[in-house]
C-alpha cells in the first residue's frame, strides 16, 4: 500500500464483526501508515458490525466518537473546552 507524502494523521475505527469490509483492511492501513511515519490510531470493536456508532447504544463501540475526539485533541486538531468558572 502506498501512503502519499503529506498524509495527515489518521484515526481508524472498525467493527470486528464487519462483513462488508473486513477489519483486516484497517489493520493493513494502520501498518502502512506506521511504516510511512504517519501518526495513526486504530480501534477495532470486536462485536461491532459495519454500521456501528450511528445509533446510541450500551455497546463499547458507541464510545468511538469520544475516543476520536480525545485523539484529535492529542494531535492538536481540537482544543480543550473552555473552563467555566
């Protein structure tokens, strides 16, 4: 897999039970990004299917948006919310 120069940091989230796009695709992408020196983070939610995260649930995959936001803050793309006094 060729990763172009200038590829920005990437957050990957994938359902382990995805039958449309196997999670191995994200694993391969993550490994290619690492090899190219691109900051990346990968989360695979074992029991999630292809459409996880689009509806609120009590499954672990429903927290992917919070994980992504935390990662974006760590990368400097999001600022911390202003502190209220």
